[in-house]
C-alpha cells in the first residue's frame, strides 16, 4: 500500500478546495512522512540547542551536549510546547547567573528550534537533571497581556454595525506587536448564525416578562434602619445617604440602570472615602482650598448634594463627564475612575483600597446589576470582550471554544477555523497499521457517547505532520476513513511521532443574547433557593446542583465560596458582589450534590488540592470527571447522552460565574479525577443542607 503524500486518495477528495493555505503550517525543514527513509532521518539529533537570554549583554548557554531527553508537543486545542531534560551534574544550568535578574526571577529566555521560537515558562531541578519547559513564543506573549478589554458588539445578519467573532479574535492577535503575525482565518467578515432559544429558555423569558409587569422599574433605595458597619458612624452614613440619593435621581433621569449604575455609585463611594473619609469638615492637606466630602474648590462643603450632583455628571471642579463617563471606561478600575473624576494627583491604588468597604455599603443600600437590581428587563446585546484579569490567550481560546472552532499556532502562523472546515482539507497522508513506517494504531469507539478516537505512532520528520491536517486510515473496521490530527508529539531524538486523531466536532451557533432581569432587594441574583439534590446518580445530582447555582447568576468572585462550602461570599474583596470562584463553585456543586466530604465543608482549598482531597482516582470517569490544575478546576458529567461542562467562565453562557456551560473546556494541562467505585453514592453528612 502506498503511503505517499495525498496522491493515493480517491479523486473526489483530492479535488477538494483547501480552506486554508496549509504551506504556512510547515517549517522550512518539515520534510515528508517517508516510511522508506524513516530510519535515516537527519533530525534525530541536535547540532545546537542555545538558550538565548533576551537581555542585552547577557550571554546565552548552549546545552546541546548535555541534553538527555526532549519532546515537542503541538496541539490544536492548547499551546505548543518543547520540554528539554538537561543533565546538570556540574550545576552549570541551574546556577547560570544570566538566567536570573537581581530579584531571582527567571529572565526572558528563548529557544530556537528549526526556525521556530519557543519561550521558557518553567525550570525544575530533579536530582542531577534539569527539566526546562518552553511554549510557543507568540502564545506566551498573549499570556502576558490581560483584560479588561472590550472588542465590540456582535455583528448579526446584514447589519453593518459590530464585529464578527473572527474579527474580534483578529483584533486581539493584532495586539501582539512584537512581530507581524501571519494569520489564516476562515470567514473573517461573515456573521455566523445565532442560536435560538430552547423551549425552557423561552418559558423562562416569558415568566420574567410577566414578573416584570408586576414590579416597579426602580426600587426605592436606602439603608436598613438597623444597619451598622464597623468604622462608619451615623454622620458618615447620613452623608452617604445624601450623596447616593442624588446619584439615584441623576441616574434615573438619564435612564442608567443595572451594572453601570452600580459602578457609578461604587466610584462615588471610594472617592468619598479617599478624599474625606465621608466628612464634610475635611480640607485638603496642601492648600486647604478643596473642601467637603468630595473636596471641591468651587462648591462649599455644606452643599453636599450639589457636590454629589457634579461628581456624578462632571464640572464644577470635577472631570468632564463625571462618574457616569468614567464608569463606561471598561479598562479603568473603580479606584482609577475615582482618581480621574477627582482629578487627583493621588494613586489609583489608594482609592482602590476602599473598594471592599464600598461594596458592603452598596449591598446595604441596594444594587441594580446582576448581583442586586432594579427589576427592569432588557435585551442584552452580545459583546465580545476580555474579562478582568483574563489573559489574551485564554480569551482567544474561550471565544473559539464557545462555537467549537479551533485557534492555534502552527509553523509560526495563527489559524482560526472550525474543525468541520479543517476536515474539508484533503488527507495529507494515507496508511494502514501494516504500512512501512507505521509502528502502531490504537482505536476506540464508545457508543454511549457516540465518539471515536484513534492514536497512531509513525516514523516521520520532526515537523512533517502539523496539527490540524487530515490523514486517511485503511483497514481499521468502523474506524476506516479520514481523521483529523488534533495533536502531534515527538521526541527530539527519535523518529517516532504520536498522532492523536479525532472526528470533527460540529460547529455551534453564536450564543443567543438572552434577557437579563433584575430582582428587587439586596439578596443577589435571580433564581430560587439552592437545596440539596438527593435523588439520581452522581452525574445527575451534580448537573442539577449546577443548574440551581447557575440560576442564581452569582458573578465570578475571586476567593468566593471558600469560607463555607455552598455559601457565596465576597472572597478576597477584589471583585464586586457575592459569588464563587472556580474551586468555590465546584465545592458548592459537590456540596449540594451530597458528594463533598465533611472535612471540606469549611476552608475550601485551592483547585488542585481540592481535587486531591476528594480521595478520587486519577483518570477519566465513565460519567463524572473533575479536571484540575493549580489555577483552575471544573467538572464534566455525562447526562442526557452528552458531556456537560460545570464551571466558571463564559463558555457559551453570558456571565462568568459558576453554572452549566454550553461548550466544553480544553483538557490540556489538567489532571482528571473520577469517583472510586464505592463512592458513587452520596457522602454521609449531617442535615440536609441550607438554602442560599
């Protein structure tokens, strides 16, 4: 059987038009998959392996003579990596002074391998060896840049306004200004179809509309009669009442509601604390010409309502546009916005330090956004954006995963394309298990999940088979046919490459914008109480618990849900509102599914420790798997004939808090855990749980 490139395919496949110019995915030294010459390949050794320190005047280090192992992994779902193990008996590597700055941090170090550049991300000493890990330099560059960043509203139908998802991703790529990155993006300017509401979602929206008619548009605000807060006396509380009341009037007149209104009031609260400690008698310490709560030099201190009015809209010694304009700048923190409105020479971080207090005050006063609200229902326009502290690369992956497309680098070029379009390419190679150069082919078909996967080990040049191309396998039973190469791994010192092969995932439509409906009072987001789910197997209990938590629409709050499992809170105080972070949400889900050990009911640990503390086994489960690493954790359950992703992040839903996501999370870089056989039932614990 021939194993040459492409020319053994049936004619109709060979005539297919390529969706991309795949020549960009190969390096100049890529070569071919040539089984007859597999044992004579010239890239099973290293002539030079230079660790290049990106610092003028600092020498690099050639470790080619000391390398004892090395692997290259390229993937359409994760960052390409190179791992090199160096024998460092004389400690020349670990003690190389050029690798560290004055504070002991690793400097920027690059590795050039066959014309492709990888950047150092980790170094680990293991006895006399040092394991050095690099990832694609461009991906690493995008990991260093973080949001928030608004990319634009979504373009739909024939509208000329907004941007497509592909255009939004290209905007992020163009911010990689260290080099002009070549791109191959499919359907760049074409708006994609938008998903319709399911029957249950339509029913929920109709119920929300009926509920809205029975509710006032704006709830009267004010502090409860018995409200007390440490460090806040009655004089301060009276001053806050006057200022917030004036802000409410202005915001209502201008039709500003929801999260934007809450942001305006938070800016006002931190500014009042930062400028005067919420006292009218305060003067500025330099000239004593700026007076009152908001330190105006044009409005007397006893005219607090007037100061609050102009602080909100701008003018009379405050920045043009005031807090309203500042609140609309997504890239500004609350503290930065307060500093800008005050036209202060103080540090934004100084004002930001009062945010935790401001959140407590606003909770007592009454919120209007997703964590509190006015009761006004509105259609929410879908906006592409990078969340606060979300890296650019994570945002690119999230936006791609939401519609089952792939975003990856290959041969120095960035690709954004659906797996279905990748699968339209002609097969680059055709072989069977008995072809020369083919070491082994493993194949798995699971009827319960209607999935097929295969792994092929072949002898090939280092860069001959890029991820994202197609191969054709013969004589594999129901697995005979075309496959998509999801990832490729190969040793630096062996001709054998391992191909992970999959069938393409169907494209998903753009998520529906949905409705946001505010609930009255200060309790938090919408939805009924979260209660313990007692019936059903573990997968279904977890799924139902996640749906209940998701119905509350708690926002993502860093550190939230760690003090007591199943109870959202303010966490570290960095983020507004009450809610969960990833591990807090997973602990809450396990708690309400009656599956969290009692020892973890309080002081919930970080993600990887939480997973290890469950006493589950490592590996993928039949119906429940927890995926964890030191920075993130999520659950996958197999219900209703498909896998569901339970976790935080905007994976097909329109908020970043914990709930049921419509799209799956990548598994690259995560360790899977599944319940042991004797743990499929509920964990015994006292009581039946508490409502949130």
